[in-house]
């Protein structure tokens, strides 16, 4: 079986995996493959959009950390009921100012704190 880990040399952040393989892996159903795919910056945006709606929180955690997500996915994840999804999104270096401002008003103190720190960094 080919997994996202084997295609990326063990790192979900590697950009070597061909787009066609990533699209095929999206239907694999294996938890580890799906989690690696969610965090892979080369994963096509339509696949990331689908994964952002996964019922599995560990998949949404990976999408939230992925620097290739767009503003629509960020907004969706900023409203996620899972605090850890929002927390990981607050660390995403690609998070937009608007997303971070929303997270800075989050019910979770931990999410608010890290979103505020990220906003301060971006303001420098």
C-alpha cells in the first residue's frame, strides 16, 4: 500500500508528492494516510476543503496546521467546535489577520492567547 508518508519521505510537509497521487490518496480511507494528507502543503485545495469537514478531529487538526489552506477553510476551522482545531489554526503561519482576529475573541483562553501573540508578530 502506498501511503502519504511513504510518498513524502516520512514528512507530511514535503512537496515532492505528485498532485495526482495526493488526489488518489484522499480516497484511501486509512487514518494515517488521511492525517498525513491533511497536513501536506501539496495537497490540492479541493481535497483540503473536503478534509476540513471531516468528522475525525485528527484530520481537521492536520488541515488547521496546513499552510496551504485558503481563507474560506480558515474561517470554517475558526468556527470548529473542537478547541484543538482552533488552537492549531492559531499557530498556522498562513493564518490571515481576519482569522486571527476572530480567534483572538475565541471562548478558549488558550486560543485567544496564541492568536493574540500571532497577531502581534504579524504587526511587527
